[in-house]
């Protein structure tokens, strides 16, 4: 046993990073229970686009296992990987439900994006473009996605419903049991977070579901442990023929840009949390974790799910002492165990997982405190991104509008020298988005 510990210690450089195997295991468990809500929430969102819940849940778990294990063994970082919140909503509610593309075509677009991620990472173009995006835009992406997720959560739970022309949204019926349970879920998760209870989001989902079972709103499954659902309905179902048209070009481009931005922001954010950045504020060997998310995105699309990348919830494991890839390995193993608990996850109602979307949305808007409200050339593009994302019900439009607006406003104000070369590349791509967008 001692020899095994020495091998693990040496491979992950645990001692040299002033950590222990015990603390790494504890961190891995903490990370898993903090982000395990993705097992429920992610397939529930994709279900709106026609993805079978059971198969989608299996794809979610396997992609998280594969990406997180790759991160642990190759990049040796305590960053967990799973399908992104935000990208899944874009695919389900914008690409499929609003624009009318099939989920098979969406998977093909994600595959292409993953291949592009991989190539750009290998040639270090991705890191060059990452350095070109100003902080104000990264902040606005997070805020816009957060508000978008919040609205979806409020709508799924019935707290907010569709209105009428002139008043497109309306308050739900607060006398309904499911609406009251949803509101209780938001407050419960919030209270646990205030008291710094680990896995508050997951515990909130479980708590509201238990209450719903007790009062008869939800029925228990016949068995709690079973074989994983069949993955075949979504496995390798990519429709490449269907995406050979300009109509899906903005979808491919948007999926690519969204995944690119999310990965950079999340990696740097949790690296700061773990004191892994150098004196320049950069993450050494950032290409390794970026390559992990790129390869896992390719794998996720083949499995039948959406863009994957480093999860911000990894910060909870880092706070618990995680400093090496062993943390990620432990998290990955726990995801694999979750495959056999699908009956439990399948009974989770919308009014139980909806509050999680609202709370995650709240967490995603926190970077707005860092936005520069005195420089309009920074503030206006950020405001355009946030409002367009939220009020057009389309993340892609908001993001690309910002890429066009930023260099344009800088030029008009005589600050053209402040625009990095990479931003001009992104602006041109974004302009093509509006030219070819299927209005």
C-alpha cells in the first residue's frame, strides 16, 4: 500500500505541491457533489430539444467521466470537465426549438467545433485569440448566460409564464404546489450557500424532490439501482449532411465561440483560486487543459451531448484542498458510479431542478462587479451583449453583437489602438454571423 501511495504521489507531484492524498480525495468528492446537479439538469434541458432523457443522462455522465479523467491524468489539474450550462440551453432552446434545426444537426456542429478547438489549441492560435478578448467582454458573456439560464429556470418552474403581446411575460400562479416548491427550492439552496454547506445545489434538488414524494407530487421508481439506460438512441447520431448549408454556419460559429470563451474564463478563474497562475496572471501550460476540453467536446458530440469544458464548481474542490490531477481522477470515478443510479435521477421534477438553474444564473452574474462603468467604449459593448442575450432569447446574437460593437466603438472614439488584432478576426467572423443568420 505504501508503494502505491508513493507512485501516486510521484505521478501527481502531490507532496511538492504541499498537498496530501487524503486532501486530494476529499477535494474530488467535494467537487463531484457540488457539480453532480449537471447529471439531472443537463439532460432535462436537452429533453426540450428531443433528446431522450435516459440516453442523454448516460452521455452526460460518460462525457464528464472521460473529460475529467483526461484532465487528471494528462493535464494533472484539479479541474472537472462536464457539458457546459449555457451551451446546452443555446442548443435546446435556440438552435432546435427556435431555429428549427434537428438535434442531430446540432451535434454535428458541436463535433466540428470540437475539431476546431483541437486544431487551434495544437497550433496555439486559441491562446492568442484568448489574449485578444478584453475582460469587459468576458464579464458580459458570463452575465448574459446567467440571466438566460435564470429565465429558463423561472419559466420551467412556472414562477414566470408566457404573457400576451405587449406584456410577453407574466407571473405564474403562486397558489400552485409546484410553484411554491420551486420558490422554496431557491430559498433552500440560497440558505445552504449562505451557511457554506457543500453541495448546496445538489442537496436543494434532492430536498425538494423528497418533499414532493412525501406530499404525493412525485412517485418513487420501482427500483433505485439499475443498469444504465440505452445510449444507442443518441450515440453517433450526428447529421453532417444536414449541416452543409449556410443556415447552420452561425450555429457552428456560435458554438465554437461560446465554448472558447467559457473555457478560457473558467480555466483562468479557478486557476486564480488555486494560486496556479504566474506573475503575469497566466496559467502555465494552459494548452494542456485546453486540449482536454477540446478532445472531450469531440467525444461528447459522438456520445450525443453538447460542448464540454472545465466547470467553475471545481473551485469548491480546490477550496477543500485539491491541487493536483488526483482530485479530478476521484471526481471522474464518482461520475462513473452515477451511471447505475439513473432511476433516482429520472424522477427529479422541473420544480426541483429549476431552482438550480436560477441559482447557477445568479452565480454567473457576479463578475459584473468588475465591469468598468466609467468607460463607455467598454460598457456599451458589454451592455449590448447582456441585453441582446437576454431579450432576443438568443445567446449567439448577443455574443456576436458584442464582437462587432467593441472594435467599432473603439474606432469611432479614437481608441483604435486599444483593439487587439485578434478582436478584428473575431469581429469579421461575427459580422458574417449577421449576414448569414437565418432570420
